């Protein structure tokens, strides 16, 4: 946990083809081109975004030029974002399902390893840098992936979405992962071969908090019950929000209103939370690029919220903007120092 008043603000952007939700046969990348404008906005406020890039974006010549230009500023980071259906090698049994978006965890372990190796080497080859930060496409993450990411030299993951379950969101043939009981705070991920996690991957979850009369524990238990009982979780969420009992607030300029975003920032300052991790897609910066951004006005609203959010965060005392990797390395050092102090106090108490 960071010192009071010392909060890191991260901007993690899923940098991918336009409207991947409908899986168009010929991908376009207008949202990636819009990242030049986003970078300018970030620099105006001292922010340092992290662009998590898919395999096909790095392969597109115009998008690659955009990313190289962003990287040349020295004021951003480029990481990896693995869409299993666009990253080789492919598995015909899953990839022939053209109307689906298979999860990485649906593939055999050897193909998962190969896909992670491919996107890592591909980004290094196309952009001249080896990615150290990662987010799983469609929020896919398991211990097999964690072990491979660590072996490939990744430092940090940002796939976890606290209080959210993706189990009912179908991939090729399976559902997604549940993060209902996951911690909303940074922590070390443990793989099967790294039980202590001392040198494991740092997890920086997406910032999601529960607002209302309901506690986070109560909200998590209700979400877990709704999943188990197979009832309409979306209907339950609407009822809870409408009555003011509680709703999950994402730090996301697309789906979250400014009142809730300001509440998230204020709450982080009040509670001395270590980090705020804002998330959105590159495709949500342009009209027609995403289901929630079909019109020009919807895209303008996203930009307005981005302007307002960065300006609001920048004026908070002690707020600092960092890339994902910068925060993870800094957190690891402070976390290790904190653990050493705790061990020292325990040793002193035992000696007495």
C-alpha cells in the first residue's frame, strides 16, 4: 500500500481492430490512428498511457507507423494484448467458428504457449521492443498463462476485473473466467511452479469499486450467487443500481458517467489506494468502432470524459501518472520493503 496522498494513475488501452465485437472479415484500424490524438491529450496532462497491442495491429503497416511514432515520444509504454482468434498458430476446430471469439484458455496448453511466444516475438520484431506488460483478450487468464508470461519475461498483468464474472460470455465452446472474489488491489500472481510468488507476475487489476449501501463483500457474494443460480445477473445489477443499494463502477470513460468517475478518484484519495487503472479500447475513440460508440456524438462524449477525467486527476495532490510497467516495478520495490519491515518486527517480537 502506498503512503497517504501518493496514488498512481494508469491508462491502459486495448489497442485492437475496430469493432472486434462483430469480428469483421476485413479489419480496419481507425481507432489506432486516433491514438495520436490521445497521446497529445495525455501529454497535456502529464499522463503516460500504456497501449496493449494485438498481433494484427502490429502487422498492419499504418498502425505500426502510429505505434512507432508514439513509442518515439518516450512518454508511453507498449505491451501485449492477446486475441486468441487473431494470433497464430491456429486450431481449425476453434478458429473455424467465425462468429465466435475463442478464449486463450480454450486452446491446448502447447498452443497457448505458442501463441504467447508468437505475440511476444512479433511485437519485438515489428516495434523493436519486447513487451513486459500484458492483458488477456476477453479477460482470459489462468495459471498456465501466468507461468508462460513469467517465463517470457513479462513483469505485469492487468487482466483481472474484480467483482466481475465472464463465465456466461461464450467463447468457442466454453465460458470465460470469474474474478468475483479477486482482490481489487495490486498483488503477486502465483503459478503452479511459483507457490510463494516472490518473483511472480505483478497483477494490477482494472479499477472497479462498489458504490452504494452494499459492502464489496456483500456485492461479491450476491454476484457469486447469481452466477451459481443462473439468474439474470444483468437484471439484478440494474435493480441494485436503481435502488441505490450498490453497483460496480468501472474506471472507464465509455461506460461510466463523470459523476461516478469523480467518485472513484475521490474514493482513492480518501482511502489512500495505491493505484487507479483506467481501461478502454482504441476502437471506442471513433464513431462505429464499438457497440457503445455507434455515433459521432457518442465518440465525442468519450473524448469529453477523457479530458475531464485527466484534468480532475491531475489536480489531486499526490497524484502521479505512470505506465503499467513503471508502476509494477515501483510497487514491487515498495512491497518488498514493506514485507521486510513486517518480518523484522515479527523477529523482534519473537526475540522478546
